[in-house]
């Protein structure tokens, strides 16, 4: 067994475990905000990262290939999230796109960000049901959309590093497999 084969999987394992922790953290806050589209994406990310970790530990390059393909899709999803919250290209963070138009919920960070003071404002018209449109939030240190963008940027960074490591490990596994066949 090659020395590089011993150290490369450790790098992939390190990157994948960090990506797993970041996805779990993000999943918690998306559940708190009832954002179903990100919850589904985070769930798939968690499953595929587990598959990638298994492939790394068990020396299964096909599982790592699945991880690398998913990583490209995950980066694309996170670029979409960034565009959504920065309202690029006609997207609006005020739509119910992230909740699949099921509910009026928004990002949990909208009302609970660092320094935010949340006040419920009574509706001006009698008989209107209470919903999230009557919540006033002031004093936030960082606006919620920037917190969501930071989360996505971290996911992209971890994914790109994991992608590079995974490609390297796949090439090492394939070289090792080829050298075993020729012996």
C-alpha cells in the first residue's frame, strides 16, 4: 500500500466530516424555519456524505464518485440559495419558494439573528389572523439574508475542498487497483 493512499483518505474523511457537521447545523435551523426545500437538500447532503465516508473507509471508489457528483449538485444548490437571498435574477426572498408554498414561514434567522429584537405588531384590521407579516424585527447586527449567504458559502467551500480531495483519492484508488492487476 502506498504512503499517499494512507494520508489521502484521511483528508477526505476530515473534509466530509466537516461538511456533515455543517449540514447538520444547517438542517436544524431550516427545520426551525419550516423551510422544506432546504430541509430536503440538507437531508440528501447528509445521506451522500455518509455514503462518501463509508466509501472512503471501505476503499470503495464508486461511493466516492457518487459523493463527487453530488458535491457538484450541492455547490449548484448553494449558489442558487445565495442568488435567492441576494435576490439575483428576479428571485425574491419574500416568496414561499423555500417552503414549497405550503406555509408562510421564512428563514429562522429573520427573527432570531444576532442582536435582533422581535416585536409582534397587532394587525390594523380586525379579524385578520396572526401570521408572520405582523412581526417587527429591529436591531439585527447582520441581516438574515447575509447569514443564509454565509451558511451557503461555507457549504460551497467545504464541498469544493471535499471534491478536490475525493478526486485525488479516486485517482489513488484506481492506480492502486491497476497496480494490483498487473502484479
